C-alpha cells in the first residue's frame, strides 16, 4: 500500500480499482481522499499504480497492482500546510503503509520531523522530491532527512534536468520532463518536475518490496541505489545521486546487504548493472535508456493531455510546501 499525501486522488478509469478509502485533512474534499480538483495527486497516483482500461486504452503505472492510500492535505492550486503534511504522514504510518510518496517540499517543523522519523522507524519507505528550480535552490524537506529516499530528475536526453535541484542529499534520479499521467475528470496530464520522478521511484520501490517482502525498508532503498546507472562524475554526485533508477537491475541483480564488505553487484542476465558500468556514466552503452524504458510508463492512446503548472495568486503568503 502506497500512501500519497497530495491534492487527493480522482477516481480516474485508469486508477479506479487501486484507490483505497483514505482521508481528507482539509475542507472541500470527497470525505475519504478520493477526490481531486487540482490534478497533481491523481497524476502522481497514476504514475505509481494506473492499471489502464484494456484494449490499448489508458496508461499503465510502474506498479499497476499496487493500492493507493489517498490523503488530501493540499487544497487545490495552493500550498499545503506543514502540520497537515505531518498529519498525513502520521495517518499513513498508523495505516501501516508500505511506502509514502511525497511529491513536494516543505519547511522543517518539529512535528513534521517527528512524523517522518516515526515512519522510518516503522519500516516504511519514505520517498520524497528534492525540489524544483527556481522555487528551490537546495534539496528540500523531507527529502533532506537522513533515511528518506531523495529523488532528483533527468530530462528526455537522460541528463540532469535543469528544473531539478542538486545537492549532497540526492539519492537517485528518474525521468522528470514531459511525463504523461492521469488527471481529473477522466483526462490526462503532462507534467515536469521532481514530483513526477518521485512517483516513478515510489512505484519502483513498490515492485521491489513486492518481490522481496522480507527486506526491510533500508535494504529496499539500498537495492535501488546500488543498481542505479551511474551518471556524471564516477560514483555518487550532487546532480544524479547514485544514478538513474534501473528497475530491471533492482528486481533481478544479486545485491549484497547494507554494510557488506568486498561484495559486488551481479547484473541480471542480459543486463548491465550500475556496478558494472564504466566510470563517468554518459558512455553507458544504452543502460540509461534501458533503465528509463523498463520503468514501463505507457502513454494513453487518445484523450487530451494537460500541462500542469503550479500557480500562485497575487497576495498569497510565502509558500511553506511546494510541489
């Protein structure tokens, strides 16, 4: 079960079977999180768990059998409240979510820190967006929290996306430019930002956790980072983290446990894992493209796609949480 604290999740035909009753933490929702007047939350849920409509219609998310726990904490076209985000994480923890996918950044508060740490202590994988430029210049919270899987973005060329912030907290990157997904009223959207990359990584984490249910959250995160395709300077760097998420390798490679000395990652048959990549990353023999394509996001046939942008109204207070 993947908790999605956001603007709620609409009952899109591509998602309907996978949306559980959730909760509304702010007025104006459906009562159980299964409503969205913004489109952002529905887009994130679609990237994670859309199941399509069959016969070539609709889109397929990364983990189309995963269940989404929708949490409506961010009013339409507005920034969410820090306490409401903390309450959303507390709710997800109480409901025993396997993963919490946070496609937004926030200021730090004591309650929010406590909520994030409690989720991590409960063996929940917390995946969070690093943040988007120019609104952010450093990795935001909770992506900057130790133990949280911090996600940056790459563009259509497989290189660092200019919209994605950089920093020492970045763990992995995923596609973040012109990403198609579900939207409200049965429509589709095209989004750009680390929000989308975060949902993709959350879906990847769901598949890994499904295949290896005995692995604790830290080992699932380790499997994703250890098999990522190295990009940029050799090893971890501030733009790509450990590299581009590679779902095939994450699901099939022989990955030693955290702290195991002297071991290497054995790539799956017919594939090349990050550990086997030549240093530098750009000459990776197509591994980046393979890692991207095997994420399995399939664009819908037909239907108008919406371009989503965050807008603020004149006179609004400074943002506390941005997506």
